[in-house]
C-alpha cells in the first residue's frame, strides 16, 4: 500500500495503531506524526499523539497536539472533512 499510495495518511495512522499494539511508543509516534504531516485534519492521530506524548513525558509536544485537536474541534465539520479529503489527494470530493 505504501508503494502504491505513499501519501495516504490513514496508512500511517493505522501503522501507528499497530505499533501501539506492539507497545512501541517511539515508532507509534513516528507513524502518527507522518499521518498528520500528510493530513493535519486527522483528529484521531492528534489525539493519539497527545496520549503518547503524555505517556512519554513530552509535555511540550503533548500541548501542541492538544492545541491541534482544539483547533479542529472549533472548525465546522464540513471544513475539517474537506481539508482531510484534500490532503489525501481527493480534491474533487473536497
């Protein structure tokens, strides 16, 4: 999947969950960061990053992730959805 669609954000979000299952926080953080780097509208990835940063004692990055979540919650859902679609290359659907 990564070779065919290297900029598909949900691939990296799912990879983050896999690393969580394996209890590999550093790799989970890397995967979720890759997901939000591609698609900053992924509230679930930001939420997982906030939790992981709190678990690892990274207060500064936990606060940043929390701010991103708050920003997304303040936006109309249609705007968030359009941004998510656009970031994943679905411009016409956005």
